């Protein structure tokens, strides 16, 4: 009769045989596999480092390009380059240094480097041709990340400006943290060490080994005397490259501890396996089911499922590792969610900027077309008016005919005035008259509109003495249109306690004028169309939809910008104007004499 074994006896026998026969070979094989896996993992991580460097270089280049474009758009820098005023160029570069995040660079139109590291000859031509240059270069034993943008004076190319950020110890430390490796930067044909997170002696030895070997994209081992490293080299510039390395013994530092743990565990397992085998058969299934349940809950998105609590070290370790893994995964998912939200916000801002640029281009093209049409319409309208005047004189004895002629003449006058308004958008203006005091003009507009209001509060506040590069009449027309639109919207919505505030303040590049009301505001679906010509929400009797179109054209022709803000209540239009250029001394004396005729 065959002997029937219980599960406990079978498990005890299997444990005994496994421990006696397979423990040592398994431990040896596991040790080799752990060592190989750790080395392979280190190689894999290092081979990913050039990709991390490329991603970081791309994002960093975008940031440097933004700084370079902001620096190159300084009108004072373009003027200094045109005047060949090297001292002013250096002063402007020093003042912009804190915001650039690196060394400012300025290149004259003839290719002379006025500020910053020496530029390569082809950069200026590339900047003039393509509009921007982003590169990495090496000079005098140091590497730099360089971004250049063209500087224009009007439509003329005046040179290039940008920023050069040295690849120094802080950059190496950042890359070391990103890649969890030591970073060494080699510069020049002789592969001199520019900066390294290794000690100087080992950095030189590694540089020599990399130079003598055939380093490629695969991670390789190099002997640095008492210690060996695993390293991979990546090109950084034509005369520079970067080495990512890890100490081999550091990667295998956990192996001795694992061996000790394995040895202790094997001894303990051999001693207590037969005594506890039966107990394990009953208790191992319960925590396994709980871990499986927690894993299923985590797959559904729940990170709060209870984990098994066991006195068995292995089970407890697995549960603790699972808890740490779950916490790490939750943190990474939260970080990814935050990054997605930030990316969505950035995309929204980029889309808004792109829409604004497209709107400005469309308005400019429409303005030119409207100007041509108005010019072609005005002459036939004037001819028709003259003919109707002759008809009106010849039918002096017919009152009804005279009334019809008067009605026709009035409509033609209305068409002529409409054509004049459209021509104002593209009519050249006297540069000497492009100067106004925004607060004074705003106060005049408040006085004009207050006399015709029905209890509305209209006020102008701000900093006096500012000068904007726009004629008083044009600015008054813009502000009057914005205030009247606000009042008409408040009356149409029967706004309680209507209020319109005109505020003037100094801005970074000039003057900012805000016209804000507490009316119904502009609906979201109409925000992209309010500056279109002939678009209006009023009746056909009240307007033709040219007010905001003309106002935007006047502001744009003065070099400014008219935008619709997003307040929580009402509507808020912002007029951004450049500051007026300084007057010559004779002109200042003339203006002073006009303001004070008794002054000598």
C-alpha cells in the first residue's frame, strides 16, 4: 500500500531537498546574476544619460532663446549698435545680465564680438538668415551654451545679441543629479578637463582613457588605478564632449550585503525550515491574497487598500516594499498630473499668444484693404455729392425733390465720413505731434463724457507727467470710443450704479492705460471678433462696427497694443503705448514758452 503524504510532510521534504541540493548552486547563480544585473543596469542608465543630456539641452536652448530674443528686442540696444556706441552696448549688457541667467553676448554687424565670449564667424550670418542661433561651443578651456537673436533697427539688421551660459560646476552637478552619475566635461582638441564631479586626478585619468580608447554610445569599463569606472561619452560641441561615469564598486556596493543577508537567511532557513514549514503552508496564502487584492485595487486607481501584517520577515518585507512602491507610484502619478496641468496651462498661453498674433496680422491686412477701398470709394462719393448739389439747385421750386436731394447728400456725407475714418488707419502722421500726456487726455475724455451721462461715475486716475508716443487727438479718440462703448453696454444691460474707471500707470516699456467698467462684459464667444471691422452688437442705427477697429488701428500705428483683459466683473480694455522719445533742447524750450509765455 502506497504511503500517503500530507501536504505538510511533502512541503517539509521538498524544503529539505531544495535547501540541501539547490541552496548553494542557486546562491552562486543568483550572486552572478545580481552582479551582472547591477552592471547591466548601470550600463543601461549611463547609455540613457546622453538622451537626458539631449532633452535637457533642448529645453535649456528654448529658455536661452527666449532670453536672447528679449535682450535683442531692446530698442536702445539696436540704437547703440547703429551708433556703434560700444560703451552704451556694454552698459545695456551689464544691466540685462541679472535677467539673462548667463553672460550677455553682443555682436556688431561687421562680426566683431563687443560683449561676451568670442563668436564663431558663421553665427552672425546664420542669425541674419534664420532669425536665431542656438549652439554649444568651447573657448579658452571652457564650454558655453549660446543663444543669439537678430537685432534690428527698423527693418535693417544691426547685429546679434543673446546669452552665453558657461557649462561650469553647477551645470555638471545638475547633470550629475539628473543622471545619477559623475560628469566630466572635456574641451579642446587635447580633451582637457574643463569641469568634473570626480576628483581632478581621476578625471584626468578618465579623460586619457576615453581619448585613447574608441568610446562610443555603449558604456564601457575603464581602469582608474585603484578603482574602475563604467563610462559613456557624448558629444557636446565640435570641440567638446561630456563623459558620464559611475564607479563599478559603488554599483556593486549592495552585493556584499546581499551575500551576507543571503548567507544568514540560508542558515536560518536551514535551521527552522523543517519546524516552520507546516505553519508557512497555512499562513503564506493569506498575505498573498491580501497583496493580490491590494495590487488589483492599485490597478483600479485606489492606493489605500490595506496590506498584510505578518511576522514572517519575507512577507513583511514584500508588504513594505509594495507599500513603498505604491507610495512612489502615487507620488509619480501626482507629479505627472501636475506636469500635465502645467503643460496644459502653457499650451493655453501659447495658443492665446498665437491667436493674438494671427488676429493682429489679420487686422493689419484688413486695415490695408479697408484703406484702399475707402480711398477708391471717397472720390466717387465726392463726385456724386457735387452732382446732387447741382440737382438740388435746379429743383429749387420742387420741395419734395429738394428733400430727396438733401437726404441723398446726407447719406453721401455719412459715407464720406466713414471713408475718412477708414483712411485714418493708414494715413501718415506728423512725427512731431506723436506726444501726449495720457492722464490729461483721460481727464479731458472724462469731462466730455460726464456731461452726457445719466448718473454714471466716470473717473480718471494715475501718475501725472507721463508722455506716450501718440498724438492727443488720436488718444482722445481711442479713449472716448472705449468709454462710450462701456456706457452703452451699461445702459443696454441696465447696470446698477454704473462706473467707468480710466487708470494711467507707468509700464516697463512705456505707458499703460486701462478702461474698466462694471457692465455686463464681453461674452466669450465674441472676444475674438470685437476688433474686426464692421462687427457690432449694436443695432444698425447705433453703429457700423468700426469704433474698436479704428481704435485698435490707431494704437497699433503708434507702436502700441490694444487688448481685452479678462476681469471677473465687467470689461477691461488695456492700451499699451511706448513712451515718447526725448525732445531736442530747442523743442523743449519752445514747449516751455508755449506753456508759460511770461517765462524768460
